[in-house]
C-alpha cells in the first residue's frame, strides 16, 4: 500500500499538482510539455519601466546583468580629441599598378608616429641583416692611365658643379643652385657663375668647410622584391639604400631604377659622369630580363614584339626575344630602351600580366656569384669597360 501511495503521488506531480518547491518559490506549476514563460525567466525587473529599474538599482538591488544594461552611459570623447582611427593626416598614397600598368592612387590617413615604428620593424629584414654583417674590402681604382690616354684635352680643370657633386654633397643640379646662391667659395672668392671651372689643387669651401672630391665607388646589387629604388622615401618604406648602407661612407646613389616588384641587377655609384652616360638613350645600354607571364605566349605575339610595338609614348623596339620554357610562360627579352616600366607595358599591351621580372644583365654586368639581396664592388676592369668602352 505504501508503494502504491508513492506511485500515485509521483503521478500526480506530473499532472500539474503543486510541489513543495513551487509553494516555497511562489512560481506557477507546469507540466512535462510546458516550459516556463519568458516572464518567469526574465527576472525580477519584468514589468518595470526603465525609471523604476534605475530606482531599484540605486536602492542597492544587485543584478548579474548590470554591466550589460542599455542604460549604462556611453563614453563621450572630447571634441578636440581625435579617435585612434582618425589620428593622422590625409595623404595621397600610391596603391600600385593595374593590369594596364597605369598607376593607381588613393587617399589614406597617415600617422607619422606609426610610420616611424614600421620603419624600425623592417630593419630586421633578412636581406638587410645579412648585408649589415657582410663587409667587403673597397678596392682602389687606378684610372689615371686610361684617362690620360683617352682624354680629349690636356686640361685638368673640371666644372665646379661636378667638383661639388663628386665631393658627395649633392647632385650637379643642386650644386648649380648652391653656386647661384653664393654659398660656394673658390680660393676665398665667392663664385656665382655657372660653368666655372676649377682644378684639383684649388681650395673649394662650402659652409666654412673645405670639400674635396670623393674617391669613386661602384657597387653592384642583386635587388630583391619589396624594395623601392629611391634614396629617400617620405612613407618610410624599405628602399635599396638600406641594402647598401654598409658598403661605404661615400654618398652613392642608384643608376636608373627598378620597380618595387622587379628583382635583379642595380648599380650604385658616386660617379655622376658614369651615371649620366649609362642613363642616356644614345648610349643604348643593353639590358636582359627574364620574364614570367601569367599564360603561354603564342608565336604571333612573339613576332609582333620583335617587329616593334607602338605604345602611348611611341614606338618600342626589342633587340631579341626568346622562349625559355616548354609551357611558353618564361621568356628572355633583350632591350636597350630606358623608358619607365617598359617591359611590363610591352606585355600588358598584348593582354599578358607579368608575374615575375628579373634583370639578369646590365651593361655587360651579370649576377654571377651574387645571390639575392647581396652586393659587391666592381673590379677595375669592369669600371674601365663601363666608363670608356660602352
């Protein structure tokens, strides 16, 4: 009988009879197929207005959802203070090139402090780190014998702007500006005449200091990707000067330029005469590139390139073009044209995208025994060939 009474009680509990727990809490009973109402789950603030909730909270009532309350006042930034996202100045930034090889620009907010921090980070780049530890002995070039043989005049005098540029102060163009401003003295006399010639024995003074022409330096670099060919970048990006900063104390500069994503040979020097010679179109300096395309090239396209293409800035002539891979995506191209981004523009004109571009030969110089990111000094024979026989 006792077991039957217990079973009856258990069955009655499932039919909705109030249990002892429901009497204590005061909640309404519910069956097996019923769930507690949303009101019973919302807590003790159900049915209260927002003002009554505030009064209840101020009275000392605790709610576990207090920190998630919508009535919590929002933080208001002072009017004069900029948010972190809005900090900085708006500048026009170069975004790269499209498939048609035209430049794309955009506007970004640039933070100078943030750029300074980034400039310190990229110094851990493996190319920069390796070059910092690498030090090659700088050779002494004896070019006087060759200069005497090939000199057109017996005069040893040179132009003043060249003397200043060879001293590592600035370029020839900037040297002309210094001369016009009267900031250069020769043997105690202020010179403002452009084209003034001086000898190596003259005393040239700039800002109270005597300047002397630096010894010529010639450095060859195998440029890696993601380095910009410039002596200074206002955005504090990686430049090729970071790769050769340990080469010498003289002021050297790159001859010509390579795009950010283009790899290969790049020459640095403080010899302005050689730099102008290698950059002049009349010299027809030979350059060979290895090109990797996004799709195979056909025979008709190869013939069209060899015949010459007319781009927006005129006719472009190619000296030679060879297919190097079986899938016809890797090519070798030889040109002497010095126009900007000329190789990429040639293939973009025919609907191809250059995936990789590497300069393997420049003015007779090759990448032999020169790994990516490394540099070396030119030999005396290479300098003579560049200056007098190219």
